[in-house]
């Protein structure tokens, strides 16, 4: 039995196929699939995922200056002094260690999405990491990853038949010992390869071997480690193309030393500039589980969290400068994610405990700069946790549609539901415009506000007189309400819908106008 068959048959988690209009992927021919998955979008477009392991404290990362009195009252022993915050807007500042990201912000290369979480959040590191990697609901166990499912549609039957003449390069690369769930495909296969660490990469491209000065002294342990290293290098079927790409480019920017994230991004920049047609890179930076010692007692702008944010800021800035000088900036977008944020109140150990919502950062020249959402409302908390403003899957959907050119139908199946998008990529950077979904007879705009507490507005425009039916369904597909069912003349409309009787969760607004249907998802918060 093949390994992936064994995993698929023995896994207790759900592995769901992608169905488009109820049909499996194999029912569609190549050109149709290419169009739906955005494979006809320039294939040199790259997404770099930066995982902040441990749960980053969003409130000390993106500081709510417009609610500073509530902020300092909740965490007097760890709060960043208002005068030290790096101001990027009247309402918002960055941690003083993030000077590089402030510079990128001033250059309009940073997008910040505030209050990112998901309904019924789980505050276990392991479970929450699974959720954000799989893009599942919090009560559903899924054994595939959101990018793995998407890439599986772009590259059907992978890894069988790969590499080949048309796809000679790795589909995705993760800088770690193993590929994590994010890149697991529909048949439990890895849609990417793992480069053990930057040192292994340089040994590969320079044709050298490990120094072996870190080997255990016990004879059998030593032999086993040597064997594993040998197999690892020999089994890397993409080693030749990786080395060829690395040989074509040399890093121009000087990266900070002693910074593991910078070491990883340095490799990524070199491979991108060397022409490797890899779609996705995943790098990791750990240490964000700051239960204690998050700040120094005598100076809250220093400490472990300041060190981590400084490393992220300097690494991302060096990477951006490098790809700019290497001529690749227009085709690279980077995005941070973490399993959760931290609680609003500090603990007595100069730290913060597991929380919920936190900001996500998106970097790059193609990015629509600015802040999406508002500063967190510190007067309206849920058990000392920030309330969600955006579901993390809204950000994923936005990247898939706006950067990779995926059809909303594909995104709906990849993410197991409808998630309204937000503008994270400049409209000029792609041919995709998702601010409005257009049919031949009508156009609908995003539900506003989203999330909604109270009244939502559904906006749409008609080119001709049409019969309009507007219905709301919950995330299980049950009908909740018929908002509108009547004939409307040509024009622009905004229809209110009171959500006060609905429990918190994700809902879908379905427009049926003439023979066409369109949907928009929105989140209700109590």
C-alpha cells in the first residue's frame, strides 16, 4: 500500500474532495480547471507565508492609540508608553521595535487587517494551529490544508507525474524539517517539499556536506543520524533545480545576523530571483507564547516580545529590500499568521495568556496599503478577549482571488464556505476585481458592516427591471430569513437586515436575480 493511501485510510480526520457545482475536479477538463484556479494568471506570482508560532500579542504589536487609557489600564505592567509607539495613523501605532515595518508602511507596502479570528475560537496551541492551517470551522477536524487543497487543483494528481517538463520546480517549499498541514493536499499528500533549514540549503547549493560536529557520541545514534542526513539529501528529487536557481542569483541586501527568520527569507529571496517557479513559500518564527517575561520590568519597550518583533521587522524589511534590488518585488506578497492572539489584560508575570483576535500583516509592492477594520474596542470585550472583526478565512479568500486569480467558486470549495473578501491587493496588481460580484443583469457589493452587530446592509445595482429574491442562510445551509422577494426597477439599492435575533456565527446572503445567483458571507457578533 502506498504511503498516502495508508494515511488516507487510517486518518480519523475528514479529508474532503473539492466539488465544483457538485462535480469532482476530475469532471472538468484542463483549460476549465486552469481558468477556475487562476492557473492562467502569471505563474511567477509568489506568496510567502510567515508563521509566528505561539500566538502573537496583537495589542502590543499594533497599539490602539485612540483607546490608550483603556489599554494601559488593562496592562499597566507591560503597556508600551504612548510616546514610544511608532505612529502610523491617528488611531494606531506600532511597537517601537518595528522601525523597518514602519518604513515599509510609509512606502505604502503594508496592509494590516485588524481583529482576525474565527467563531468559537479554540485557545489550544495545537488545535488552533490545525484550524488556521486547515481553514476549518472550530468544531470540524480536517486533515488537509487550505493551500494544499488549492494547489492540488492547480496541479492535479500531484505528486504523480511531477516534476515534468512543464512543471519542473517544486510547487511549494517550507523551511522546516517537515511540511505542515497548510500544504497537505486532497489525498493526504504533501503539495510541497521541506528544506530542513538554511544551513542544509547552503550545503546543497554549495555541494558541501554537514560538518557533523553536532552528532551524538553514541556509535549507533551517530550512524543513524548520518544515514538520515544522507537519505534526506538523496531523496530530494528537486535538488538539481533548486541548486540551479540558487546559482543564478546572489542576495544583494545584507540580512541581520543571529535572526533565524532572516536566514530563511534570505534563502527564499535567492530562489525567487533565481527563477524557481514555486508558488508558495512557508517560513516560521517561534517564541511568541509570552506567558512571562514578555517585557523587561524596568523598560516595557524591551524584553522577549520586543526582540521577536524586532527580528520579524528587520527580517521582512531586508527581504523586501532584497527582492526589490533583485527585480522580483512586483511578483511577491508576504503574509503573517499566528494561531491566536493574547488576552487584553496582562498577567502578574509580565506576560499575557492565550487570547483570540489579533492583527495580520500583508507586505509587498502589490499590496493595497492601509488598515482594514478599526482599532480593537477595549470597552467591549468577551471574557477579557478581543472580539473578532474578520474571519481569517476572509483574508485567505482575498489572497486566493486577488493574488492568485482563483474563481470565487473554487475559493468557496477550498475554504468550505463563502467568505466575503477584503481588498488586500491593489486592483492594478491583478486583473481580478472583487469589490463587487457582477452578473449580466446585476452587481452586488460586500455586506456592510462585516462583522455586523445589529443591522447589516445588502447593496446591489440592477441594469434592468428584475425580480429580486434575497435570502439568508446559516452555515449549515438552513434558511434563516427571506429579506426581499419582489420586482425592482433599474437602479441602486441598499436593503437593511436586522440580525439582533441571530446567534453569533457565519451566514450567507443569497441573491437570486433573474436566472442568476450570487452569494456573500457575513459574520454576526453578539
